[in-house]
C-alpha cells in the first residue's frame, strides 16, 4: 500500500512538472519588473515557441521552396531569438521577430517561378496578418502602421512583377490581407488609446492621493501646534491668580490664533493659482505672506530666461514654499526680509531662498530635514521634512547653505520640464 502511494505521489509530481513546463518555457527574464514589459515578453516567448514547433512540421508538409528549406531555416533562427527573449533584450527580440514574420512571404514567393491561386492566397494573406498581429502586441501603433504600409506595397510590387503569379489572384488576396491588417491596426490603436488613458487616470489618482496625504500631514503639523498653544494658554490663564500672568497667557494664545489665521490665508490659493507655473505661484504666495505676517517683506527675482518660459510643477510645490516662508516668519525675527532668486543652469531650475534672520543652530544642521528636528520650543519639526519630501517628489533637491553670511539660505534644484 505504501509503495502504491509513493508511486502515485511521484506520478503526481511528474504530471505537475509537465503541466508547469509551458509556464517555465515562456516565463520572462527575472530582470524585467515592469508589468507591461512582462506581458509583452511572455507573448513573444509563446509566439516564438509556437513557431519553433510548427515550422519543421510545415517544412515537411508543404516545402514551398524546393531549393531551400525556408521553414527549417527560420525555425533555427527563431530558436536563437527565443533564447534572446529570455533576457532583458525584449525590444531587440521583438523587432527581429516582427521583421522575420513580415519577410516570410517575400522569402517564399520570390524564388518559386509558378504559383497556384490557392498557394498565392495563403502566402499573401497569412503572413502579413500574422506579422500585423504580432506587431499589435509588441510594438507601437506608429511602427505597426509603417509595417503594414511597407509590407503591402512590397507585396503589391511582387504581384505585379512576378511572372508566375496571376495578377487578379494576387490582388484579390492582397486586398483581403490589407483589410484584415487595417482592422488589426484600428483595434491596436483603440487598445493603446484606452490603455494610455487608463494609465494616465491611475497616475492622476495616485498624485491626488499623495497630495491629500501631504495636506493632511501639513495641517496636522501646523494647525496642531497652534491649537495646542491655544489650549495651553487658556489652561494657564485659568490657573493663574494674577492679572499680569493672565494677560501674558492670553497674549500668547492670541498670537497662536493669529498664526492659525495666517496659515489659512496662505493656504487659500485657488485651483487656477495652484496649477500655474512656479514663478506665478511664488509671486502669489509672497504677496499673501506679506499680508498674513505683518512686517514681512518678500522679494522674488527671476532671470529673463525664467520669466520667458517658467516651468510648471505639481500643486504641492506651493506648499513647500509656503512652509519655507512660514519658517522664516517664525524664526527670522519680527521684521523678516526674504529673498527668492530663480535662475536656470543646464537642465535645472535653481532657486535661492534666504532670509536675514539669525540662521540655523549648528547643532541641528545635519538633521535639519529629518522628521522631528526643530530649533524652537514648540512644534514637531515636520515643516522642513515635508518641504524636502515635496521637492524630492518632483525629482528635485534642497540643501542648507552654510556660509559666513547671516540668515538662513536654502538652495533648491528642480528639473526643467512642463510635465503637468
């Protein structure tokens, strides 16, 4: 009984391995991580494996070119392409496969002197349609269109000038092939259009989700700090016996409430303003900051190149600069002056953001952009951390300039693109 169970178990394992063999033979390279490329790689490997198995059989059955084993030769060539498709060189393997599929009718039709109606119909219809089908899965619509046009023109010339192909028979077959390939082309274009639309929609949804998360962190950080001060001030006022102490606590509470109002004023940019270019956003934020923080002066300077073609970034970039301005308002004294200078260097937008305050304490410079790092008695140290996160989400960078000049100065670099 035990031997019987062992035999059944081994038999089951062998059967599972046999069933897994097609999956293993068509599995893409482990170096490919992008899902779309994986799908193309698996389709390509399936097509190549099918051709490698089918071509020798077709050579035995039909042998269209007696002088040369076309199908056998193609099976050998495609075997090497199959091995290539198991690497990360999917684009090269795809291009070779499409070219071979498109070239098959020419390799078969041209050498044979005489063709029957049925044979011409098969060769003219089957291979161009197969090439278009493969191209629809592995290539862009533009390249597929070029392939369809070139192949049909080439076959038209072969039909016209080949003495062994009947003109009427060849043109009828070519007309059918052309209609089928055009249908595949339209189908491929529609598929790619909706696929791109879906990808763009998913990208926008992900961007909105990240924006919402960032807004939540910012509001929790900034408003939370001031609300805590308001509550603390009220509690201290209730506990204080003297009129002088109560007045001091109430003044502190009033200041925290004013900061919350200033924060809401700064975050009141409209949808159109948030979607503007970076220069317009900075000028709007600076104007609002001067209203929100009494005594603050903000000057925005930009080179002629920046003013002529200011780049556009995500809507969160406005929050990054609002945080920097608010940081200056809190730490640069009662009458802070802020200078913002924009210029272009190579493929980057460079921004110098500086104030005339006391600067950054050397003890916290190394950890300035980390979560929880702060130089004040209040606050959770999230402002500059969030600012850095926003700028890095735009493939940019921010660093503190530590020189002998007074005040705090940040150097920001953002890529020059208008991707929004």
